[in-house]
């Protein structure tokens, strides 16, 4: 399969991954009384963080939004790399490799600390990137 197609598939899956993460807001496993007590506790205590009054809930929520933004940026960059791979796939190999390593790490982290869906999404993206990287090898002249 052509690297361009594999990278576009990876970009689409990455977009769906970002969308799923964002729609999972407020990023709690359930809204039961025990979970909500923890969330309220995280929000209750405010402290000075480099001159700003923040809570652990502020950090948790802010990191969640930041992750969504970066996940969307990854999807867009994969889409753009795919366009360039249509013209010169071999030149895109270093960029593909960086994303490949990042998504392998993401799959491992998701397996260790989260649950199956993010692990599967990151793994699908990593497989697409691996095959695209292999397919984008320089042509011998």
C-alpha cells in the first residue's frame, strides 16, 4: 500500500482518537458518588502555583484540554505529511518515525494506565505508521 494512503488512514484514526478524548470530558471513569467526591476534593483545595491560585482539578482539566489540542495537531500534521508523502515519500520517513515512536509509547502508556480503547487507537495508528515508514523507503537508483 502507498505511504500516502496509510498516512491518511493514520490521520483519520488520530482525529477520531482526539475527538474521543475530547468527548470523554471531564475524564472521570463514572459519575458515581465516590468518583464525584474525589473530583470535588481535587477542586476544593486551592494553592499558589507560580503566582496563580489553582487546584488539582484545574491542573487535571487543563492537562486534559491540552492533550486534546495536541492530539488534534497530531492528526493535522499526519494529514499534511501524507500530502508530502504523495510527492516524495522517502523524505517523510524521519517525520513518520517520530510519530511512530510517539504512538508506540502512547499505546504502552494507555495499556498501563488507562483502558483498551486508547490503546487500540494508538496501536492502529502505530501500525499504519510502521507500514508507511517501510513503504516509504528510498528507491534504489
